[in-house]
C-alpha cells in the first residue's frame, strides 16, 4: 500500500511539473506575441497594456520557477526517502493551492492578451 501511495504522489508531482513546463513555454510565446504587437501598433495606451502584461508574465515566470524548484526537490526527496511520503502529503496541499493560483493567473494573462489582440486585428 505504501508503494502505491508513493507512486501516486510521484505521479501527481510529475504531472504538475509537466504543467509548469508547458506554462513556461507559453509565457515565452506570449512574450514573443507581445513584441510582435508592438511592431504593428505603438499607441501610448496600448504600450501601457503591453507593459502591464509583460510585467505579469515576468512575475508568472518567477512563480513558475519557484514552484518547479519546490516540486523538483519534493520528487528527489521522495525518490531517495520513501518514508517521507507522510510529510509530502502536507506539502502537496500547499502545492495544490499554489498550482491553482498560478493556473488562474496564467489564464487571466492569456485572456487579456487575446482581448488585446482581438481589438487590434
């Protein structure tokens, strides 16, 4: 039973890691898209919105890095210390809250970008 729990915990952590990696790639694509928009249109109001989005992406990059580091450390610890899984349960509750927050922020940024793009083209 302990092995099954450990495998489930590792599966969940590795799944979050894949999600974070995806978000990092999307953040990069969004930054490139923002740069493209500035080449097309450079009004002051637009530049303020783009700057706000860019700053949000930088903040999001920072949060993604923090979460990836925490999760990587958790995975490494679990793989080398199977008895650690009871402590990991407490950490996973924090990770879930963090992941929900990051996903919410990520979706808000993406929605703002899509609205901004839709109004331009």
